[in-house]
């Protein structure tokens, strides 16, 4: 059994197809098939059920793949820590970001990261909190940027900044006040995100579950257009851009906010890349939003 065979098995498990796996590995399909056969013969187990289409990983094969991923991760870690990569910001880095953060932060940090670290190959995935956690637990993602606290002992949270909630008023509801009471607007239709977004749960908490809407949107872009068309109001994070900033109001009273953190799993070892990304994020966030003490954090509900 070789490290190369383990890699082949992991990729085949992901792709569920010899053709797709061989293409991803940049090897001939017969070569991949032969190596998988040798691996199964040596171990005297059946890892894949080839009679199924697409190929299925057997129950014993799933346990083998899980252990193979652990071995591969440790090999990657050894290679990384004891090469010049441990001192340089370089190589592939898989980074998951929830959509409600990506829409305001990604465009601000990506140009600088690309310019400063040309050898860093960032693979960015705009996905849900649930998906980020699942991929981190499977060692298929290096790091996530999302709302916390999550409360998972196997994941490390590094809080970065605190983003207050604001209310985006329609043109006909606009007020000259800089701060408003949300309670005064709860009779209006409040557009919220769909259930896949943790921001939805935070918004409902802020509204004390009194928000009423006919529409649950998949993005802030749609919600903002609905508000601009005088169809209702919306709760938005502070850093989300809008067409008319005069209609984006702060809430009176205690500053309710969401905590945004970098998340890694227990096997994470690319700490210098984490710090580089952390510093880029901090550089675009006003200082007053870096101190937790002044905010009342609204957490997220159970996501599984």
C-alpha cells in the first residue's frame, strides 16, 4: 500500500467515477483502475462497488477512506512544516465564506491578498455555515469565515470583528432619524433570508420572531431591490452596501451585533496563512468594530 494509492482511493470516493477521477488526477483510467485493484487485493477488502452507477463506496470502504484522509492530512502536514512552505505564504488554501459575509468582505480583501501573496492559491467557496462545518470536519476545507459562536469543541474559533445589525427602510418609510426603534416598524413586511442562512435566525431573534414576510430570499441583493421598490423593510449587517445609505438606520439602545470569526479544525497547521488573512480582514474593518465589549452578540440557532 502506497501514499499514491491512498490518494487515488480518496479522489475516486469523491468523484464516484473512474473517468472523472483519472481526469482530476491527470492519469490514464486503466492506471487508476489497476492501482485500486492492487490496493483492494493487498488489503483483502472491497472498497468500491463497481456494479453501481455511479460507483459507490462500501461500508468498509467508507471507514478506509476516512482513515486514508487522516493519513494524507498528516503527510501534507509533514511536507508543509518541514519545507520552505512553513515560512512562506504559498500553496493551495481552501477557504469557505458564508454568503452574508462574502458579499461585503471578499471584494475588499481579495485584491490585496492576491497582490501581496502571488504564490498563494486561494480556492474560495461561498457556502452555508452547515457546509463549512461539514467540510472542515472532513479535512476538505482549510478554514471558514462565518458567524459565531458555534459551540463545537472540535473546531477552533478566532473572532475577528463584530458587525452591528441595521434596518434598511423603503423610500416611503424613510426617516430623518439616524437611529430608530425596530419595534416601530414591525407592522411592515420584513424581508428575510431563507432557512439555509444563519443570518435569518439572528434577524428573527432581533425581531422577537414577529417578522412577517411573503418572501424568503436567497440573497441580500434581492431583498434590497424589494425594499427599494417600497415593498417592505429589511434587517442587514452594517457592512452590506445599499443604494441609499440614508435609509440604512442604526438601532436605538444596546448595539446588537453578530460575531464574525475564522474557523479551523483540530488538524489545522497553516497558522501563518491564517494570520495573513486575519490581518487583511482587520485592515478593512473600522477599529470600533474590533472590540467585543461594546456589543451585545446575537448568536445563531442550531444548524443541524
